[in-house]
């Protein structure tokens, strides 16, 4: 029979102590001071691989980036840099992310986050032109900036993501010397807004058509351009073509009320030929180059039929035209290479009764989905649908809190500022003032805390004695 050796309690306790990890520092940690703290993994990543951190941050929405500015001074400096602002904007535009719908009804402006799983309409905060007397209209959207208008005397630029705003000065109307005021029966204002990449500036175009007692009813046209960099209006050469921007008799909102669409450094409008020839009454696409500050005519695609209502838009940064025909279908064309007629590509034809199971008269494309396989359509200013380009099917989007009738605009979330115009300009003065304010508030909080501590100490000493 084998012998079994029994251990007493003292021997078992000694063996347990030997198996426990030693509390003494390992040889690799001998040179590390006891008071030193381990570096956080996030800071280590930022210090060792700043390009990786920039790539990660550039994928986030503006709301998160505004919070992450408080992580450290280096992060704040990085997020406010022009390079990061441009990188974030380009990534969002290419990936079709961080898109928001701006809805306008008779009284308010609302925003809808298209990246959100539940589409909910939220009132746009800090609208610089909010008024109880009139509704604020969106004349254009570019790089996350909105051009807002209440009247010809109340215009502003606004970034809804950062809530930065800029009021535009009023420019008086300049009538020519040979034009009698009494003969002018009416005038119509047309606006456009976009980015000038040559001068790194944002500009607003305004031109006014005068109508009166003449054979064709047309008198004169005044064209002015506002520059954000100079914060001033400048008169340029008059409209060179025998074309009119005529509003239809019903003045329906889908005609965009004379507001142009921005694509490829130019603002575009639909115009009508004026004359007695064969082209009288035909539709044209007029563009205003914001860099050269001159007008030009854009060639149109070869439509399958001329019996349609043509209008211009922008889809994925490219100029597009959409033709609604007799409440039956809408054709959508995209210009892949700007200014080249042969680059017009027929994107799709959406048939009203088959592919969208709702009655509608007018469809307008707004944006691509994240994957690029769907397009967002606005129908009759009442509802939206995602149209699948491959399956040729549609899905109606229900937006909570949306007004029954609205006018929609697409706006990408961006950090672009209104300080001097450039695409990636940073409002350094405002940022410095905000930092000083935060430091002052933090100092006041620290002083109050020290005061409260000293008061508590005095009470404790008083209680002892």
C-alpha cells in the first residue's frame, strides 16, 4: 500500500504564497517612476498614428466632432484645420453620408437626418431669419451652407450643423437712366448660390427681370453678385441672351420659384427662348460661372420625346435634368462630364402607376443613397420615395412630424465656416474668443470650488472649538 504524505497547514500556506504573483516590480518596470501614469490608448494612437486618427475622425458626423474638440488641444486644432474640414466634406460628398433634408412649409424650417434609422422632422434651431410675418425660403445649398431668404431685404448664409450665420447686406436696385419707372409694370427676382473654387469664395447671384409696356413685355435685366470674402455686392454685365426666366401661371413650388441649382462651380436655371422663330418658347439651360462671372448655355440631352416639362437639378454633385410627362413617368438624365453633350447619361425612367403605388404629378430627384444604388425622389411636395435603380422598385418614406406640404432641399453636414469665404476656412477669431470664455468659466468654477472648500473647513474648525 503506497504511503500518502500529509502536509500541515503551515506548509500549505507557504506554497500558496509562492504561487501568488509577486507585488514587487518586474525587471522591465524598474526604471518607471512610481508616480507616472499609463498613457491612454487614444492618446497613444493620436501621437503615433495621427493620419489614422484623422481618417477615423473624418468619417464622423459634425455633432460628434464638436464634442471631440474638447478631448485635447491637438484634437481641437486638428478638427478646426482647413485640411480636415476639406477632407471631411469630400468624404461625406463621395460616400453620400451625413445628408439632411431641409423642409420648408408655410411657417418653419425643419431638418431630417437621412442617416438616422427613424426619419423624424425636427425644427431647425437658431434660424437667423425666423419671423412671424413671413416664411424663410432656402434659395440654395452648397458644402453644408444654406442661403436663406425672407425678402430682397433679408438674406443670410447659415450652417445648420455649426449654427454659424452671416447676414448679407442689402443691395439697392439700380435702374438704367433711360428707363422710366412709370413704364415698369412688374419685376421678378432670381437667385443662385454656390462656391467659387478659383477664388475660394462663396457667392450669391441676383438678377432681376423688368417687365412693362413693350411689344414683348420685356424691358431690362440687372445682374449683381455678392462675395462673402469682400462682403459686398458688385454689378456685372447684363444678361446677354434673349431668354426669359418665366414663372408659370400657377406659380407652383416645384418650379423652385426662380432659385438656381449649383453644380460644377456654376449655378443653373431653366429659361425660355424669346423670339418669333421656330425656337420661340423652347426650353434652355442657362448657367452662371461663379469663377469667371459670366453666363453660358449648357447643351441638353437627346430626349426620347419633346412633350414633357423639363427642369434642372443636381444629383451626387452632377448636373441633372428631369422630364415629367403627362403625369405618367419621369425621365432622369445625368451629365457625367460637365459641358459635354455626349456625356449625358440616361439614369432611369420612373413610371407612375407601376413603380410608385401613389398618385403623383411631379417628381424631382434629390440624392443618392449611401450605396449609390438608390435615389431619393420628392413627389408633389408631399412625400418621398427611395427608388431602387437595379430592381426598379420604390419604397415610400414616412417622416414623423413632417408638414403635409413642403419644399425640400438637400444639405450635407460640414464644418465649413463663414469667415472669409474659403471652402475650408476656420473662424480663428471666434474660436479664440470661445476658448478664452471657456477658460474664464473654468477658472470661475475652480475659484467657487476653492471658496466652498475653505468655507466648509472654517465650519469644521468652528465646530471643533
